[in-house]
C-alpha cells in the first residue's frame, strides 16, 4: 500500500529523531493488533506481584541515592497540636 502524499510530505519535513519516533509509534500500532485485551488488568495482579514488579523495575532506585538525603531528623520544627495550645 503506497504512503499518502500528505503523510509523505509530513515525513519529509521531520528531523531524523522525529522520524524515528513516528516509526516507533507505527510499530506499536501494528503490534497492538495482536494483543487480545487492550485494557489494563489491574484486578488480575496481586498487590505483592505489583510491588515486586515496581521494585524490580528500578524506577525508584533514585530514592536510595545519597544525594537525595537532603533532610535529617533534626530538620523542621515539632508539630504543635491544637489540643496543646
């Protein structure tokens, strides 16, 4: 199937990184066809499995970085509850 003239013009006007992005998206759209269920199956994964997935992904590794430790237990002020006034 030939590419439409409009799509061809748009691709010609894109920078190489933009073309790569479009190609990646097009590959996703084609691959998506083979998925049986496109909905997010949040009810079918246990909390423990979800926690393991998040921990293994490394997405929150930055929280362990020493440069993120900008506060200590000495920072801030004690909370004054209304009943203490």
